C-alpha cells in the first residue's frame, strides 16, 4: 500500500493525463503486477472523481481510419 504522499503524486499524474506513468509508478512502489497496478490506478481515479479514457488506442484508430478514407477519396 502507498503512503499519502506517494498516493498524492500518483493522483497528480492521473489528473495530468499521465495514466501510464501513474501505473508504472504504482507498480514500482508496490511491486504488484501490471494488471493490478492498472486496477488500482483506475480505483484511485474513481475515488478522486477523475475521469479516465477507456482506451487510448481509439484516437490512433480514428487517425488511421481518417487517413485511409482520405487516401480512398483522392484516387
């Protein structure tokens, strides 16, 4: 378990949108698995009322699809 100071730092990372850094920091501090660290970071975000994106890959997918669509239109 994390002390209040470290929890505050991880919450700050979540607020800044640095979820991956928050997960890594949680994992390094506690020694839990990656999956457990993700779960705990999500729980911290919920507890502090911080909305989190469900899946960061969605933005990438939208860019790829827009690019493909633009390529198809230009032919």
